[in-house]
């Protein structure tokens, strides 16, 4: 049973968690959010949130995994029972599983776009194309359900294959090969961008901290991104933490994960903006930054077809190491709960997730208009899925902070943390007070998007949420 399994090496948890953390969030989402929100100011808030909120919750989530040595859903059952805490906390495991399931369903479709672009780049079919042709090629991709489906299927199958081979032969071996290779590719792309692009302009854009440039929306966006990029609140870190060596330090590991993840996001940002500015293009292009603006830059630059192809391989690889961390928590639960074999559990998870991915695939074409989601919420079905995860992620993080900060027995937490009392006090303060407050802000940001229902929704959420959490924190079974 997977609960007795431990990573082969003390450092594998770090490798696996970095693999989970570094993904489309770093290469695709971070640069375009920075581009839309004024560069340096956004990054300042992002880094502050990672340090003050991300790292404490990362420690808390890996602690829950290692202490329970079970998949997230079973782990919460175990922790609430052994610590005499309210059963209500079990919702953390379930919510995380639902969020991971939904995220993987669209993550795989978007990773599929990168598969398409690596093909376009290597084949040279975009070389010398102008911006209109490239924008049109993106639209053509989105308009084709068959193409999107083929890439989505291929991507999710490969991810499933790795997880299906087990935590040692599949996940661990895969990561040990992929992570250094990806880092090497990033260095090559960065070197190329510095040589042919405008690295000075990129650095100025990313590291000029002008707080006035930042809207409230940008603040909140930076905080939301710090959650997504560290893979928090979805059980991925908890599932990997369950296999973590008892000797590894939770604090030191979490700080490493956050530093490497941030460094990679910044390296990707410098590379992408150096290429974009070097080609005289704009930074604030939104989600199209990677799939339209960047290909335009590659199309114009010397050696752009090859380097562009290599860049998209990096994107695919980084997405793959994140996708496997979304499969593992649910697959491990199926194994533990129903005694199924690993290949079968992974097969069930992947098949179900593939099916949900159809919603995203069709959102860009045959369901782009006229579905009930447009009629009811004024959003495409894909936007609704993304919106749901944007709500589940911060709530998951909030509950993890409160659960570990207030409800687990102090003795067990101290034993797992194995750190000096002053560091423990700092962490405890952050996880008890700072993180929950900050996350509540991120959460409230999503509410105004529910037009017309703002005040009643905020009121209802505050009352019900406050009451439930308060009761759970005080309750002993
Ligand atoms: N952290 C990943 C990224 O930045 O792309 C996305 C992700 C992976 C989120 C795994 C959540 C998760 F559980």
C-alpha cells in the first residue's frame, strides 16, 4: 500500500515538489501577469506573498502529508481522528481533490497548445511569418476540436503513464531525468534571449519597483499567483509529503522550493521579455503572451525556429512534472481506499479527467457561444471551471493554515518541525494569523466577479465560513 512508501532519497521530496511547483504557472502565467500589472511592482508583492504566506502554508501542507503518511483524503481522516479534531476538517482533502481534478482537466489542454507550437516551430512553418499570420494560426488551433483533443489526449496519457509506473520507477526516475534537463534548456533559452534580445529592457521592466503602477487587482492577482505557482491547497504537496523522509527538514525544504520556483519564474520572465522587447513587441498581451507574442518574436529572430521549438519543449516538460503531481493525490486515494492496483487507479483518474477536459476543448469552439454557462454566468464553460478552482485554491490554503496552526496537537507539530523555538514561533505566527488574513483577501477578490451578488455573497460567506471554521477550531471529538 502506498502509505508505507518513502522516496528513495532524502532530497527527492524537494525535487518532486519543485517539479510540481514549476510549470505553466512560471512560464506562461507569471510573465503575462507581470506584463499586465506593471512589472517590478507586481513582482515585489509576489515575492513578499511567497515569503510570508506561501512558505508557511507550504510547510503546513507538507507537514500534514508527512505526519499522516497517507493520501490527502485518508490523511485528513487520520489526522482528525488522532488529534481529536473536528471531522469538519476533512473537507480539506475533498476540496483539494476536486480542485486538482478540475485543474488537471484544463492544464492538460493548455499544455497541448505547447505541443502544437513546438511542432510548428521545429517544422519552420512560422519562420518569417508576420504577426497577423501567427495570431491567425493560434485562432485556427483553438477552432479545431480535433487538434485540441489529440494534444490533450497525448499529454494526459503520458502523465498517467509516469504515475502509473509507481512513485519510484515512474515519478522519481522521471523527475531525476527531467528536472536537470529542463533546467539546462532554460539556461540555453535564457542565454539565447540575452544574446539576440533586449535583456536590458527586460531587466528594467521586471526590476523597477514602482508601487504606484500596481492596482488593487494587481496586488490580489500576485497573491493568487503565489498559491498557484507553489501548488498549494490541492493535495499535491501533501501527497508528495507523505513519502518524505523523516530526516528532511520541513522548513529548509519549503524555503528551497520557494526560492527555486521564484528563480525559475524570474529567469523565464527575463528570457521572454528580452525576446519580446528585442522584437519591438508589447509586454501587456495577457494569456496570448506565450502563444502569440512570443512566437512572433521567434519568427523574426535568427535561429528562432529551433530555439522556439526548444522553448516549447521546456514548457511541455515543466507542465508534465506538474501534471503528475495532480494525478498522484487522487490515484493514491483510490489505491488506499479501495485497494485497487496503481495502474487501474491512475487509469480511472486519467480517464475521468480526460473526459472533463472535453469541456475546455469545446469551450474554444463548438461551445464558445450559447451554453448555459454563458446564459447564467456570462462566462464560457472553461472560464467557469477556472473560476471554481480560483475559489477552491485559496479556501484550501486558508483551511490548511488554520488546521495546522490551531487544531493539530502542538506536540506533534513541534516534533515534525524539529526546529528552534524562535523559528517555530515565527512560523506559527505566520500560519495562525498572517496567512489566513492574506488568503481571505485573495478569496474576496474572486467575489466581485459574481456580478450583482457581491454584497449578499460576501455577507453569507463571511457568516457561514466564520461560524463553521470557528466551531471546527474549538470542537474536539
Ligand atoms: N504549480 C503549477 C504551476 O505553476 O504551473 C501548477 C499546479 C500544479 C498547481 C500542481 C497545483 C498543483 F497541485
